[in-house]
């Protein structure tokens, strides 16, 4: 079955530690996205990538980094510079139609907490 | 002002009721409108995707967009306990950035 796989499901970070969240898709989608979801707030865009080896900052990129070396993979690193990392992180992907971007499809998220 | 606004609820209805979920938006350039369903500790699942104004029906679900009043609605007929979830509305102009509402929590009581 085609889909988006995020791992791990739960992750704990110690002070001063960088952690990496995995996102893999087998939908052959060009675009991939990372969002952060906090209670009572909408999804906030961290980074997105339209093609391999290219990515753009979203609205809340500070303290995060990404790479896009393969079409299927878009890992997110939460660095020690991110002072409030506790949240639910969602990865999404989409394809592009003739003149517009198609709706995004999501993985099942990674919940990150501070130890 | 947020670009897409939703009442957070919770909205509680008895099984079999018709549910009406609503959003407002502020960006006149939005052309594409989506509804997602999100169960607890899961990712959002696309329910409906519509373009411009009008209605779209899929089974028990009907999405309605009124661009003149910048109002988006999702109707659920014959609601079931399995419909209990958070419903997110979303919009975009056709580009890569999608704006999501904060979601409305729905409880359908058996």
C-alpha cells in the first residue's frame, strides 16, 4: 500500500541533544512537508521541499533543519536551539497537477517530548 | 487575524444527527478547500477537496464553499460514533502553502 511512514512514533529528547525524525513516502510525490501541531493551534509549517536537493523554510523554521537527498525521504532534525520542541510532528507529501498543487497526504506523526 | 478560523468545540451530538462544521477564511485568493479528519494520535486524513464555490458530496459527507462570504462547511449525515474525531479545514491558492484551521472536536454519542 502506498503511504507515508513516520518513525519513531514517540521520541524523547534530552537537554542539548539533536534528534532526527524520519519520513519516508512511496507515493512518488515530488513535494514533502513538515508541520508542527500544538494543542488548540493549526498545523504550522516548518519546512517544505518541492524537489530533491531543494527545500524552503516555512513559518517556524528556527531550531530545525532538513535534508532532501532522495525523493522518498525528508528527515527533520530538531536541534538543541529549538527551546520548546514538545509537540506532535507531522510529515506530508503532495503531487502537483497541471496548474495547481494537489492536497497533501499525511503520515501518522511523531510525538516528541523533553526528558 | 488567522487566515482560517474554526470553532474548536467540542461539539457533541447523538448518533444519527446531522453535523454541521464550519470555517471562515480571510484570504480572497484561496481557490482550493479541503476537509481533513484526524483521530487521536493519528495524522490527518483527507475527506473532501473542492475548488471554488459550490457543493461536493461523497457518501454521508457534503462540503460547501461560499466564496462571497468566505465560509466553508462540512455536513455529516447519519453521524456515527466512528465519526468522533477532530475535523480540520484547510485552504490554498494553488501554490505549495496550505493554511489549516485549528480543528473542531466532534463527539458522536451512541
